C-alpha cells in the first residue's frame, strides 16, 4: 500500500482520494490523472519518502508519496 499525502490547494481540491496501485511514480501520476482529471491542468511536485523527485522513481510497499503544490520563496 502506498500512503498518499496532499498539501495546500491539492488537498482542498481533491480531499480524500483513493490511491491506485502503482510500481513507480510515472504510473502513479498517470493513474491519478485518469481518476482525477483536474490534475491534468494542475502543477505539482512529487516527493517520495520526504525526498523531492523529478525522475521516474520506483515505489515500494508502505512508502509515502506527497503531492506538493507549487511554492514560491521569499
């Protein structure tokens, strides 16, 4: 099972969501966008076990994936 955590606007927009089974982050994103079409037009970053990822990353049992909205520094 993958633990999915949503933050900010993503949490407000999607609320509680069902996490599809996926072997890697590319598959997870594809499945989430199919299930929740609003994600197609939404910018977000991904973190796996508290590390930002930009490339396809394998997902293991009980890992935590976070969907993070864009942020700005200041």
